[in-house]
C-alpha cells in the first residue's frame, strides 16, 4: 500500500517577528478515487497470487476482507467500507483477466485467468453432480443456451423468480458462463452463455484458455482450495465435493 506522505515542519521568517516559529504543513490529500484505485490494485495482485478470491468469507481470502482490512462477518453492505467493497468488486468483475462464478462453497468467487482452463473443462463435463438435481426448467434453459450460444434471463418466459432460481442452478453447476447486465428497462438480469461461445469470444479477444483434461482440472482447483483452507483454517469446498453432504 502506498506510504502516506510524512508531515513536514517549516520555519516561518515573515518580517523576522516569527523567527523560529514552527508551522505544520498538511500532507497532500489523496482523492477517494485514487484510494479506491490503490485498493483495486491490491485486490488484483492478491487474486493473481491466489488464483481465486471470494467476494466475502470470514476466513478465506476475499475482496471484502482485503478492502476492509480484516474479516467481514454478516452483510458487507452494512460495513463502514461497504461502498468501497462494492466499487472494487464491481471493477474486478469487469476486468479482462477475471471470470466470476459461484465456485467455492457456492459463494461468488473471482477466478484469475490462469485457472480459466480448469473452469471451462469442468463446465463442459456434464457429470452427475452437475446434472442430477437440475429442475425441468433449468434443463430447458440449458438446452436453449447450448443451441443459441447465449440467453438473457429477462427474455425467458415464466415467473421471474422461477427463472432466476433455474439460472442459479446452472451457475452453481458451472454449466454456463454467467454475467449480470443492466437491461433496457433499468433492471438487472443474467446473461447465460455456453462455454463454447464464451471460449470463441475469448479467442477473438486473444485471451482463449488452453484446454486441459477435466480430471486434471478438478485436481488443480482442489489443490488451490486445499492450500487456502490449510493456511486459513477454513473449510471451503468445490461444488463436486458437496455431493453426499
């Protein structure tokens, strides 16, 4: 973190009357935006080092914890630095080196580019842990996403709550790439995208992940999370590790 400028003491000699009188000069002020930019840089470096960061967790490395300077328990919205947490997390979600999923303990997780190949490989697996508990609506939406490449939840017929819950099922199973968007009506919706379509987009942008076998992909993520758990005395779990619990 940038070191704060030290206060400087000067001696006023105006008219010779105040000779020897010390005057404290205030340090240069840092704007709120520069402070947030510094925090964003710290968070991005932590993500690059760890590979994964949760949005919030009382033990595991998280955006909220880094911005707040310590563990955040309960809702981070009510925290004194809640606005900074929001701005930094929003910036991180839009960063070209980052993908957001519900990966660790089914919580919002930021994934660095170096782990993208593992996410894509697992997303394409269609393993029993991903498919077994899908509702009929979730399966229908998944079929539509695979055919069209992408689909917005605000354009899927049905009660909005049911559609949102079905989209969440697909997100929890890593079956689609998901991002939140602002709609033309000023509300929010999810854009669901097949991993094939997402990979083509990344290839066009020069950021395509290098494919790896799914078994090795799961093992790679398990090593990352196990290392974090060990250091932080935590119990973060990946989706397929929750089967049978």
